[in-house]
C-alpha cells in the first residue's frame, strides 16, 4: 500500500442507528472462516444497528466457500457484479453459473456454496439475515439475472425504473430490487418507513437526502438506511443513477 499523496480525508458518513455512507476508498479486508482466496469487506452489520450483514467480495481465481454460508435459519443472497462464479445450495449436487447481473437466493434451511474456476477475479455482493419464519410458508431457492428482468415504472414515474429480483409472496420476508433514475430524476417524495435498506450504487451520481441532510454519492458507494430515516435522491450525473438494494417485507412489526 503506497504512502498517501495528500492529507487524509474521507467521504464516509457514519450515524449509528440511523444511516451510513460507506465509500470504497476506506474499505479494508477481513479474514472470515470458510472463505478461501477471497478479499472480503464487511459493508454493514448489527454493530451499527442493522438487522443484516452485507459484504463486498473479490473472489480470486480458485477462490471458494464450499463448506457453506448461512443456513440454520439464516437466508443468504449473492449478486455477481462482474466476472463469473458457480453457486449452489450445500444439499444440491449441481453448480449454477452466474455472470455479471446474475444472482442466487439460498433459503434459510440450506447453506450457500460457491467457487471461482473461471481464471479471473469475480466481484460479488453477499448478504445474510435471519429469516422471520411464517408458519405455512417456506421460501425456495431462486436463480436469475437482472438483464433478463423487465423493469416497470416506479410509482408511475417513467424517469424511475424498478426491477424486483425475488418473488413478492409471503414465503419471502425480504426482497432485492434495482432502482434506476434517469438524469435528471428523483423520488416522488421523501420516504419515511419502517423498512431497512442496504444499497450498493451500480452506476451514476446523486444527491441523497438522509435524515434531512443532503450528501453526494456515486458508483461504488454503499448506503445503509435505518428504520424510519427520511430518504430521497436526485440523480445528478451524466449517466443514470442505479443501485441494488435490500428490503425487509411481508411481515408485521413485532412488539
């Protein structure tokens, strides 16, 4: 790692219990058991107030986790940002190939496994949370690619497009979405809701309202939105602002 070229500074904004903006420049690698030849950065965890954990993973050639990730009540999701990996549930025998835009949801009853035998680095988003079981409903494994999903207008706005990656029925207590704002484009109003989000910006630049403060964000940034934090964005760059984000859903609030 080279010496810094200027005064140390960061665009990171960390408000525990409320929200966080995590730019890529400050990420560090973590050693996590079962992961071989993987450079892993933990983007968010319960230590900041989140109810889930999300990682940015560079899987080197021959990198893998064949012992399993999640399971025992923990549901997992992987999204391939670039490169190629092979994934499967631990109890299944056949691997599935994911290219850029590909994703795999593994239910809480099983473990996710993956390997990289492509010869090139694969870049992934990896997600886990404890499943909120609803009697009579059981989620199943889901495989897809965002490039094969039709987008729809978000709240009737043609300038904002939405893709749902997981089924919307009650088997699932979470979903993953991709929201894309043309420039200029924005939310129809400042949202305030109980759902949490973890958002990774895939392209573009924007100004994000978080708890009624405005912050610049851009491709490669990760944003955690805590429950009930006011939030909205304007797309301000030369290309559409697009991000993939998690959402808890389909369950009543606990007391």
